[in-house]
C-alpha cells in the first residue's frame, strides 16, 4: 500500500487492484493524478520575467531623482504610490500578494482544464449509456471519471473490468476510446499554451521589436525624470 501510494502516477508500479480499494482512497487517487504537475506549471509561470512586460511592470524611479513634492508623505503623489503598491502586492504585503498570485494561477488552471474532463465524461456516458443500464456498478460515473482523469494525467491506472485482463476503457465503444485518446493528447500538452517560459524561445523579429519598445519606454521615463527635476534635455 505504501509503495503504491508513492507510485500512484506510474501505472506500471501499482501492486493492489484498484477496485479492491476503498472508495475514499480511489477519490484521493483521482485528486493526486489530477494535480500532480501543478507545482511545475506554477514555478514556470512565476519565473517568467518576460511576461512582466505585457503587464506594464517596470523598475521604479530612482529615489534620488524624485522631486520634493513626491518625497512628502502627505502629498498626492506619495498617496498614489502607496495605493499602487497595495494593488501590486496585496493589502497584506508582499507575501500575501504572492499567495494571491498562486491562487489566481490555480483558479485559471482549473478553469482551463476542468471543462475538458467534464465534457469528455459527459460524451462517454452518453455513448456508454446502454452498458450503464446493463451493469451500473461496473460502468458507474465515478469509474468513467477515474479512467478519464488517469488518461488526462497520462498515468495509466485503471479500475479494470471484472473477469477480464484489460483496462476499463477496453470495454468501451470505439468512439469513446477516440474521445479518451483526445483527452490523453490534450493532457500530455495541457500546460504548453499558457505556461511556456518565454526564456526558452529563440530570438526572432517579434522579440527584437519588443526589445525596441522596451528601450523606447525606458528612454521616455528617463526624459520624464529629468524634466521633473528641471534639467534641460
């Protein structure tokens, strides 16, 4: 049992038949198969410094170049900067801002992935409705969810079919198997469209254009600082 708990994401290592386990443990297996890669995805997206450009995140002004009005804690400019900092880091500080960021990433990832599984289970249950009526225990909704999540996470664990030596999806119709193949393909590449780190992309014309825009923005900010201090540019 302990060995299987550590190897839940590797279908070839499980030694206890899944249907013999308690239903609560099977639910836990579903959760473990589904959320297994989220820490990797969050780390990639959190370390993606190139995404800061699209959010308009740039370095703050040099404290030495600020005007006297901006240094006054009671000035409108100082109050505006305080509000902007709270919006950027969260009202509880930087640590809470980071936790809020992770919560938002998890929420977006769940919304991005969950509808695939729900839609696949819905279609498979429609196709396998006749078998569900004949044997509701074997073709239960939970068994279908278990099989779809296992395929989505490319795990390979299956609840199996009684008195047969193949996986549960082996008793499905061909259309249901094709749907499961599509789910497996989507699950294999589920993080790529929204979580690729731009740091690994090769240089191209779009990247050169973005760097030129960044340089122009920095120049405008530098000119604005000199103008505020009364310098002649």
